[in-house]
């Protein structure tokens, strides 16, 4: 027996990002924001449980973004999280220090791309 979901629920899943489903929206979809010269999205990728593109809804910090991405995977390198700003600025953030000291937690802006790298298998002494 087939289970059918109402179309409104499917639209909601696609607009909200579908959790870990990584729903891909086509260009011009109703959920795409209008072009205002600056993207209204930020991206979280790499060693997080649910990499995704998320709608910027207001002030948010790096640790909250990573939590929104499902948190770190066990193989994540928390000391070398990369933030690429829409303006071209590049940051490398030590999230273990940011967890201890909230002053080190950086704000995230529309258009930012966050990448959590994998721990090196071959540590350098």
C-alpha cells in the first residue's frame, strides 16, 4: 500500500531544506528569495551531520550554525573550521576555544560559507 503525503507537506519539506534530505531547488522556485545584491542564505558543509543551505533569518553565530547543521561528526576537526565571507574575507576558527569562550564565537552573515574539515589521519609531530 502506498502512503501519500499532502502536497502542502511536501512543499514545506522542500522549503525548509528537508533536514538531512538536502532537497535541491530549481532556479526560479517559489522558495528562492528575490535577488537583492547579496545572498540571503548561508551554507554549512563538511563534517557536520546535515550539510545544507540555510536561510539567514537574523543574527547567528558559528556554533549555532553548526548546531543547526546537526552538530559535528566524530571525524570533524573542530580546531580548523573555515568561514568564507561573501566579501572575500577568509577565517579559520577554533571552535573548541569558542565553546569555552563565547567571545571567540564569530558572527555569520548572509552569503557566508562554513566548511568543517575532517581530522587528519596522519598527525604531524
